[in-house]
């Protein structure tokens, strides 16, 4: 197994799915966190002056999506065939782009400093985005075979990405009124995986 070092800020944000894949696969890695004050003097070290960056035996791999897919391949959870791989990608990208990235506007004070405004945006997000999104996801999940995982019988990184997304907006998920029993069950299944349960129990609590 290569040696792995993950470089990121001390946030969940774009590194959390990567950490979850490491945890699921039981792969050892080192993590180095940077703060914003030191970032301007450090960014030059990285290929595109952004993080996360995964160092694999000393070689740098940038882009959270590339790192995720690389690790999913290493862990054997990237899907068994081209269709499953594409579907896992589709779900994971949707969770990241449609929900997690859109939640930054009410999660990150640096983006929206006004706390009252952040609360307002969160309420709008719950009503206009999250609730219809879950209705649709429940429908898609059933159409695509009904589980137990997002790629049917095959567990993939999309299930971890889903778990990550729900945790990211858990406070709002609790307020969604329509029931979504099928996809809710996926969350419970992931949460019960022994290595994931262990990771969640011991994980550092970060604001976003
Ligand atoms: N598309 C990139 C975006 C990376 C990115 O923008 N990372 C942020 C932190 S989440 C960053 O490095 N910001 C510092 C900067 O842009 O100077 C990815 O997914 O890895």
C-alpha cells in the first residue's frame, strides 16, 4: 500500500468524503491541516494552489473529485461495471454540487457574514431545494432498483457521499416533512457499517 498524506484546512468541506473512504477501507493515512493565516505562504506548494491535495508516495494528486475516484478504485467501491461506475459518479456529483456546495452560502460566515441572513437562506434552501430534492431522490432510487444501495446490490462511494451530504445538512433534514423511507434507510445502513460508525464516533467536530 502506498503512503498517503492528505493536505487540507481543518474543515469537513471538500475533504470529508475522502476521509470517509479512507475510514471505510481501513487505510492508514496522515493528515496535515493548515489555517487561513498561513495559507498564502503555503499555496505555492500545491499544483493548482488549492486543497485538498493527496500525496501518494510523495506525488501530489489535486482535485477532490479525482482523489475521491482514485481512492474509491483503490478501495474497490467505484462500481463493478461501466454502468455502476457512471451511476455512482452521477449520484455523488449530484450530492456534492446540488446540496453540499449550495449549502456553503448559509454555512460559512466568510461567504455570508450576517447570521440572520444565513438563517433566512437556510430556510429558503429547506423549502425550495432540499424538500423537492429528497422527493425526487426517493423516486429515482426506486426507479433505479430500490437498493439496498444507490447502485442496487453494489455498495459504492456514492453511498458514502450520500451519508456525507446528509450529515452536512442534518439540522435541515430533520425539518423535511415528507417521509422518504427508502433513502432514509440507506443512511441508516451506512451509519451502521462498523468502520463508519467508529469513524463518526471519534471524528473531530468541525463547523462545516
Ligand atoms: N475544484 C477544486 C476546488 C478546490 C478549492 O477551491 N479548495 C478551496 C478549499 S475548499 C481552496 O483551496 N481555497 C483556497 C484558495 O483558493 O486560495 C476541488 O474540488 O478540489
